[in-house]
């Protein structure tokens, strides 16, 4: 079964709706974004979520101490880094870490090599935007990456294309944000339901 994360949760209603669909993880963005959430709000949402659900904090070039503080305050399960964080920086944390690699082309895959022992997420490169672009990168590049190691696929995934992405790339997991929204920062229950349904359908035929 492909692992599923819904990212960019900003309110309790969306968090509970996503959790009810049986996804594996929810993402909370602690960086400038239309989907960013303040720590107090994130903490309240997380307290109301099922204990088995992973709560992922998303950071971009944040100071180590601040990440550590927010991880403890909000009770985060996993830390996801979307900036230029070095392997040495990522390995300082006791929490499980996901490092995002922003893909322009096959040359971008060289960046994967330094992050041994960490989970990776492949996302679309966009100048001046660390994530949440709503755009896919060429999946042929992800197929090449799959030959090297497993990863979470992100970047423009929606109910319309996630099935094709799973059948073509066979990633360990998928991560959706803007593709399951009604507006930036607000999730659409029907889109989230359709997304999960398409993932399950693809799993059955892959």
C-alpha cells in the first residue's frame, strides 16, 4: 500500500477530515506559505488527531533550535526539510527526518547522494518557492531516481494524476497539498477522498 501524506493542514476541520480517510500522515508548514500555520494552532490540531497518525512539521532553512522547540511544543512525529539543509544538519535531530529534493532535471538527482539514512521526498523545483507549486516535474526523472532508492513523490499530485504517477514511478509514498484544495490552505473533502481512492486503485493494479 502506497503511503499517503496530505500536506498544508491549517485548521482542525481539514485535519479531522483528512484523518478520517485513513491517510498515514498530515503535514504542517512552519515556513512562509499560503499554507503556513502558527504553532499554537498546529498544537491544537495535533492534540485532536488520532495518535497513530504521523504529524509532519515542514521547515525551510530554519535554525536548529527553533525546529527542536516547535517539534517538542507541537508534538511533531517527523521533521521535513524543504530548503538547503545539509546532511549534517538533518542528522542532528532525534526525530525521523524527510529531506525534500527539488527536481529541475536528472542532474538534480545528484543531491540525493549525500542524504544516506534519511527518507527523501522529490518535489518540483520553482525559483523562489520551496514547495506547494502545484506543478509536476517530469516523472521520467523519478523513474531514474527509483533505480537508486525509494522516496515519497510530490509535486502537483491530484486525484487526476496520482494513479498514473504510482503506476509509472512506483514510489514508496505520495504527498499532496494544492491538488486536494478548494483554495490555498483549505482542503476539499471530495478531492481528498478521490485522491485516496485513486491511490488504492493504482495499488491494486500495480
